[in-house]
């Protein structure tokens, strides 16, 4: 049976659009809206646009609304969103003459975009905080494994010996850049669109910088058209989370491989394992599967933000207002879950050090150094040295020999076949070239696998982490200072 659609809102529009968005606004916009309204009252009074009595009446009405709580703001009777629900309460409290003046020199447009930015700030700072904690966990983990030899992989095959710390330092480099991307996203968002009104600004003599300062914005969006049309503050969030998701997903893929019985590299803590309902021997590292799935969810949400900002008019549109809430705020909430869970996994992770050391030279991973040694000590061109060593490896594979089975005699036999002569190489140099520890220790250039080089990288990464921590503290302190300044202005205004 057809539902009654004779007046606004259509029942289905109310069910699928207005009601869920009203609940989202209560979750994300209630406190930002109170703060924005208070800052607007202060600005209107200081600019002489409303009287002191009007301002005090609005401040008192806002206090009453806050005392009643968010659940007192309800829909119905033509109230379509949180803005009108709060405005109606203010008018009921302050009276039509005073309550109706709160919207002077302002539109739902510039207010709505300001509220999004205000609501994003704490979530972005939380994401930054959580990422800092994960990086700290990884730094501590890497410091424990500077000497832990392991095979490094390329194209999913053992390539060269490295250390666990060297691997983690590489992963940390990307996560450090992800922190920089979150900082950039925060700074892009922390610009005030207030004063843009509907689009063109207002003819009232307002002070846009005062409103911005009282709300802790770093500056104003100078162009009023940009104030209600911009979406790159949203795509910057999506970009930061996309990069973070990709970086974490690649690490997760490796951890899942390392946790297999075939690899045997790591042991996930029992608190993160689930057993099989039928197979008694199973230790399923399901936490990594959940992380992988949630990273995929975060990536989907981030990509959805970009797609929703794509190919829309440059101006006020619902695509980047209420409709984007589930993706925008959902992506940051998912990021919080991922980062906190990941840090807990790393904090409890065990490494099978002895097993990895044995695997470090498996698959002839050290023979790059043997070829380099032939260049340094025997004067061979690298391509010739590469050919001789490749032939030695082929011979070993045919004879099913392990790296420890190789000998200088075998090398000279191959060299005689390839070059027509034996090589002037000592047995000591031959053995050193195949030693995975010597291989790693020799890579002591900046950023190399040698423990000394990796330790220096970790030291620099700790300095960068400390800088990010200082930035986070400064950002939070700035917001707290702005809130205190707003409260001081409200008290002074009421005391005048």
C-alpha cells in the first residue's frame, strides 16, 4: 500500500535520509555546534551587530540547551535536522526577538562545513596519537632485534640476509610519512569557513578572524566560495588513510606468512589466537585476518570519500555534507581500531630468533657478496663474477647441496669451465663471503642492514617520533587554549 506522501517529509525520505542523519549529527555535531554558536554570539556582540542583552540571552539559552543534553533535541513538527532542533530550543528559551538573531551573518552552509572541520579535529588527533603509539611499539620491537638475522625477500623469494630491525625500520619509514600526511590533513581541516554564509559572505561587519580564533582554527578560508565548496580537506583525510592502509596491509601480509608453520618466523601471542572446532593442533592467528579485513574496510571508506567528492558541482551540495558522514567519520573510527589493535599485537609478538638465523642463508641468499668478492679480490668484471656464481648455484641445486656444502674447490671448478682458469681467492675469503652475519655487517652504509647502520636509522626515527609527539601536544594545547579563551569571553560578556 502506498505511503502518505502529501507533505514533507515523505515517509521514506524521513526513514532513510533525515532520521539517520539526525542521529549522526547528534553524535558528531552536538558539541561543535554549541561551541560554534557561542563563538558566533561573542563575535556578533563585539562587532556591534546584536545588543548585550541579546547576547546574554543567547548565552543563557545555550547553557540551558547543554544542560538538557543532546537527547532533548528531537525531530518532528517540521524540524528536519539538528540545526533547526537547536535553534527552536534557543528561540523557545530566549524568545523570538533574541533567539532568532543567532543566524545573523551566518548560513547553515558555512556553519555545517565548520562543524565538519570541528568534528574531524579530535578524530584526526586521536588517529595521530594512535599511529605514534604504534610507531613507538615498532621502534621498541626493532631495538630488540638489531642482531636478529633473517632472510629478506624480493618477488616473494629469499633474496639476501637482513635483520628484523632492518625490515621494521623500513616499515617505520612509511608509517612516519603517514603521520606527516595526517598532520597535513589536520592542518588543511583546521581552517575556518565561518563568514562565508550561504556562498558570498555577508554585508554585516563581522570579524571572521575572531570567530576562527575562538574556535581554535589556525586561520580562515579567505575565499568564501572555497569555504562552502572545498572538499580537499576531506580527500586529504582519505589520502592519509589510504596510504596508511596500504602500508599496514603489506606488513600484515608478511606477518601472516611469518606466522605460518612453514615459515616459523614469529609466534602470535595466545591472547590473539583462536582454535579450531575440530582440529586440536590449530593455532589460528585470526587477529591478523581481522586486521587485514579492517584495513580493507578503511581503504574502502577512504576511497568512497574520494569517489563521493568526485564529479560534483563546486559549491554547497549534500554529497559532501550529511551523505559523507558514514564514510568520513567511519574511516577514522576504523583507523583507531586498527592502530590500537596493531600496537597490542606488536607489543606481544615473539620472534623465533634461532630459526630465522638458520633461514638467513637458505636459498643461497649470500651469493651476491660472493660475486662482489670476486670483483674486489680477483679483479673480475661484475658480469663475469655473476655468471660464475650463478653457475655455482645451479650446480649446487642440481646436486641438492645446501649453502654450507659449497666449497672453494667447487667454485674453482666452475670458474675453470667458465673462464678457463681458477681464481686467486683464499678459503677464508670464500667462507666469509657466504657468511650471513658478515654479509649483514658489511652493509654499513647509511640505512644499510648492518646493526650499526640500522641503529642510526632507528635513532633518527625516534627523533621524528618525538617531533610528531610535540606537534600533537601543541595542537591539543592550542585547542584547549582556544576553548578557555571562548569561556573567558563569555564570562566577560555576561559581566559587562
